[in-house]
DNA sequence: ATCATTTACTTGACTAAGTCAACCAATTTA
DNA sequence: TAAATTGGTTGACTTAGTCAAGTAAATGAT
């Protein structure tokens, strides 16, 4: 099932639409170029696509193939008949439904598919080989992004994972927090600078025994983070909790806070404290649910706005 | 002409190749879905593609169309004949070559194309509309990246532009510098922290009269930056020059340094100074060419490495 | 339990879409 | 100036795919 937040929708701008259309035209051509290479084989393009599916997925039925590849049922039927005549596939009537059968490649089918597969592989390899490795990575990353955004069924198997800070993270976290709060609350660039300062200080004075960072990663992208720093022997401070809008609803915020609490307990701190602003309601709910209590409120003028700062404490 | 650096090439890994192939299969299907919607019109898909080209580009010849859309010459010839019979296009024999003619849509042709164009536009709009705006932007950005990387002819019209710092930049610059120097020279996370610290300080104490930032943007992405800060009435300091590997060779580094020098002169500084490390040879060449002179060298241990720091000065 | 409907697949009849080779005329190259 | 190349056209052809009708099995409604 797909769970997806849908904040701030608006009519897509003409520029965006045109860019997508330009990409569609471009990629139509691109696929055409790649397919040309496969045309020399005895199989048509569609036949090759069918063979690919059969080689990579088990227990497919004729309807599955038609649906997934967008083919006419009659056409699929004929293709399969041809493959059967060539002894490339075998069909086993399903016990659950005598109309359907599970289709599998025979060894001969695998043999026939192998050179096709190799050609396609080599062609893509040649395409990639024109680029330096760093650009290859960018290409693939961008492709994955496109695919994930367009394919609603493409929810990642692992929704997210937590890991400690690594090089590049503090810049990324700085950027995203700066941009998010600028966008959502109109905060100015001094907030981003504050985040940068806090993170720089965290790294420089990092004390692994008493402090820790958690970065939430989803599909190789940072989608959230939180930090615990030492204030005193007794008191730890939770800092800079954030979750990407696109990754909200997965429980990442709650999980990050839980990790902080667990860590603070394990290290023997007596109190976990944090500072936030009253307008950040999503975060507040998480803190409340985790047992934090508001201890202090104080108006202040920061980041170009009038705000109300809050201190929250949790007894460990 | 395409100028492109080709550092560190290697055989593309199987994972990358498979990811690209998966994307190709995915997008084949995606295009198929989008095209289904256009099938109800009187024109075939290819006819629609031809009309699109004709509507958007002037002075096309039959060969141009065949080449750009990957179509058989005979087929193009027939398509055009059909369009001519329907009075959708007109042909004007070229003065320069009596065999060729320049093809243009007639008003009737534009009329016939309009609903097709609208359908395609609306369909893409509907596709985008399923996503929140922030994700729409990500999608389009990723598509542009894919297109630019695969299409060697797709050099951007504007190679790059310079602008002052905006929200999100200091995080991005921090990240990229941290990652680049980690990758190329093995520097540890304290370098990234240092960049974050410097940039945070820059923003917090920014004095517009005496200080300035330049961010180089290419295709909407940050590909370089540099900062000038005030050391004293007489001395300005150039800091944190960097250019993305993918954007090198465009003269961005040189340009950024020139901007710094011009600014420092205009503000009446007497000296522009900078600190760098001897291993950063590309940067050094730029400084030398701009007239900077090495004034001091000093070994130091930073970022987990033994380095040789250098001070360079330019008399303004 | 039974009848109507839906689903999975098949088949015949068809055509749109595209290919291939041969050809002509204009242009370029040797 | 002859030979080769390029731009475009045409006839003959195939292939890839569509559409509608039909069968048998499964499902749903009564």
C-alpha cells in the first residue's frame, strides 16, 4: 500500500510540464537508439521484452505479461504460442485456476535469451563508459529518482535506515534545514548559518562516549537526522531533529527521538533536554508523545522573525 | 563543441548497468502509457512526433526529421506526402540545394497539431499533479540531469552564471567541499566542519560593503563558489574557492578569482590574500595566473593529514 | 444450486506502421 | 568531368499489433 503525504499541491507550471515533455521526447529517441542494436536478433523488440520478463520473474501468466508490458492479450497469446513452438517456454496449468498457466523459460529459452541479454548489457555498458565514474553515479541516482517518483508502486523495500554521520552529511543537513525553514516559515539565512555552526561544533568537539548522531537514509538519500550532545554529567541535549517532508509519515522522527532517549539512558544521563520553537508543531507532538515536558517558554527575535522558544525536558 | 574532462574512467559496474537497464525498461513502459492517450487522435504516434518537430523548429528538411526522430527516409517521405495532401505542411525548395526543401506547418497544420499538443500537455500535467511541488521539482531536476549526461549535444546555452549566496548554498558548499577533499585527498570530517564554521561566520558577520560571495550555477545546480572577507581596512581575504569536477574546464575558477580581485580593487583594499594547501595544484595555477605571489609556506597537520599550508598575496 | 457476469485466454480477420531496395536528380569529391 | 555521395521518392513487402468474437473456467448474485 502506498502512503504518501500530499502537501502544497498546485497546478504544475508550464515550464515543468515542458521539461517533462522534452525529457519524454528525448528518452523516446534514446530508447529507440538502444533498441536498434537489438534489432539484428531473430526476436522483435517486444519478444525480447517478454523474454526478459520471463527470464527474471517466476510464475508469470499470460495476463501478467500483457499487463506489465502493456500488450494486447491476443498478441501475447500469439507470442507465447510462437515461443512454445520453438520450445523456448513451457506452460504449467495452475492448480488454482485451470484457465491460467504459469510460464517458464526452458533451458533452450534461456539459451536464446542469453545473447540478447548480453547485447543489451554491453550496449548500456558502452553508454556508461563514455562518462567518468562520478557522472555515472549521478546518472543512475537521477534515474532512480525519476523512477521512484513516477512509479507509485516503487516503494523501497527498506523504508529507511539509521547510520552515524559521515562526510557530506553536515553540509546536507545544513542545507535542507535552512531551505525547509526558509520555505515553510520564512526564516532567513542566519538559521542556516546557525545549523552550520552547531554541526561544525559537534564535529570538532565530538566525544564519542557522551555524544552521538543519527542520520536517516532512504534510497541512499539523507531524509532526517538528530544529534545528542553533552551539556553536563547529568544533562544531555537533543539537537537539530528534522525529517524531510517527502519522508514524513514513516515514523522516522519518532524513531530518531527514541534513539536519542535510549542513548542518553544508556550513558547514565539524568535529563534529556531540548530547545525548539512553538511553531514547529510536528516536532512538538513527537516530543510530547515521548514524554518530554515543556519547562520554559520565551519570546525571541531570530532568523528574521518573532518566535517563541521552548525548552523541553525528559527525566530519564 | 563539447569539452569534457574524462577523469578516472573504469569499467562500469554491473549494478550501475542493471540500474540503467531497469530504468530503460521502466521508461519504455512509461512512454507507452503516455502514448496510449494520444492514440485516439487521427494521427499515429510517429506522425504526432513529426508534427511536434515541425511546430517547434523552423526550416527542417525531410532528412533532418528522419535523423532526429530516427525514422526511415522512405517512411518520412510518405508521411510528408500525406501531410501535404491534407494541406498541413508546405514545402519550399531550398535555394542552396534544389533537392531539399524546407518544411513548414500551414495554419491548418497548426490547427491539427493544437489538440494533440494539448492532450500531451494535459497528460503530463496530470502526471505531475500527483506529486507535491517539491517532488515535481526533484523529478524535473533529475530528468534534466539524465538528459544532459546522456545527450552529448546537450551543452547548456548558458554555460554558467554567477549570483550571490542564497539559502541552502552554504550547506551545499560545505557538503561538496567536504566530499571532494575527502575523496581526492583523504581529508577527514573536520575539514567539512571547518568549511561549515567559516561559512556560518561569513553569514553571521556579513558586511555587504566590504565582503561578498559568488556562487556559480550551471543548469540550476551549484558548481562553484568563492568568498571575500575583510581582514582589515587594507587587506581582504579570498576564501573557499572551489569548482565542481563536472564543471571544470569552463573557466569558472578563473572567473571567480577575477570577480574577487575586481571587488577588492573597487572597495579600495590594498592587498588580497588567501590561504591554501600545496597539494591543491589546480587552484594554485589559477592564483599564479591571476598574479598572486606565494609569501609563506608552513607544514601543518590538519584534517587527518600532513599538509603544507601556503599564503598567497596579490597587490591590488 | 443456478444463472449471469467476469476473467483468462485463443483465434480469425485485418491494417497500420515500418522496412528494403531500386531509382532519380542534384551536389560534392577526386 | 567522371565517380561518389546525398536527398528524396516509389513500389513491393513484412511485421507488429489491433479488434472483435468466441470458449472455458471462475466468481458473484439470488
